[in-house]
């Protein structure tokens, strides 16, 4: 969804100074151990970029859906916090949040940190390096968030799969789980995905256009 707000995907952001790197050079625990400063700077740049973008009509439409629905859960793989900026609450963030920072060694979250541009900020508790609180390649999804996502899925009547490639597991399996539990599965995507053949309805288009139309059609606003 955030691509439509101008947040470049991870791969698209690998340009200019970063063009020589691959995702695994920047988004794995091994990469951080090898060169924490490089990884920290990459995420500092991403954070700066994300600070300058705003939610799009799709983000706002989901916040509106939550207001209308009796029960509603928003599960995201995005790490930019744009859903919260648009007013969504209780967002289940499967891949973490780039605005949060925690210690690489002891895991403790850091509320504030000093970035002098020369050193990786360190943990006040143990002196370890601070890292972004996002899920890197090869890391497990946060168990609490995954549990909350599964509970929401088992309990839902309608499941929307929005703008996701449907390739990254276990997140991609949630739509199939919903379908097995008799939920109506609706795919919102510009392109065909592996989920398309299993979806009950397909809305081809940009989420920033489709979702506001949907809210208007269902609730008339
Ligand atoms: Zn620490």
C-alpha cells in the first residue's frame, strides 16, 4: 500500500550510493554483525524518507472500515507506520516498525537515541548496538503479532488481501487459513498473484482507488 504513497520498496531504494548492495548486505543479522554502521545508516535513510511521506486514500479507507465494522483487524507487512498515521489503531505489524529501535544484544527497546552520524547509537542498558525493530531476512516474525494475526483470521468473515505479492510466508498463508475457515476472501491487487485463483472476489486496481470506492459502496460516504 505504501508504494502508492511514494515509499520505495526495499529493492527500488537500492539506488545511488546503495546501488552496489543487495538486500542481504543490509537486512540480515549477519550483515549487521559485519558492518553495523552501514546497516544503521541504510535504515536511518529509509526512516528519513518515510518521515516525508503521507498516507494515501487507501490507508484512510481502511481506518474508515475499522470505524464502521463491528470487529476489524489490520495486519500489515509494512514497517512505515502509515496506517497509524492515517488513524488506524491496534495495527498488527508482522515485520515490525522502522520507527522503533531496540538493542541488538539484549533486545531492550530504546525510547530515545543519539545519532551523531559517526557511530551506531548504543543501548543504555548493556552498551550493545541499537538496531531497527524490523524483521530481517532469516529472522522469525514476532510471535505475539503472529498469534494476534492468526486469532483475527480464524475469527473473520471477510478477509481482504491488499497489494501483497502473496509470496512471503507465513504472512501469505493467512489468506488461505481464512478461506479454510469459511471467510470470504477478497483480493485487491493490480496484478495477478498466487492467491488470485483461490480468492472469492478480485478487485483489480490500486488500493488507493479501490478501497475508497469500496467504503463508499458499502457505507455510502
Ligand atoms: Zn542492550
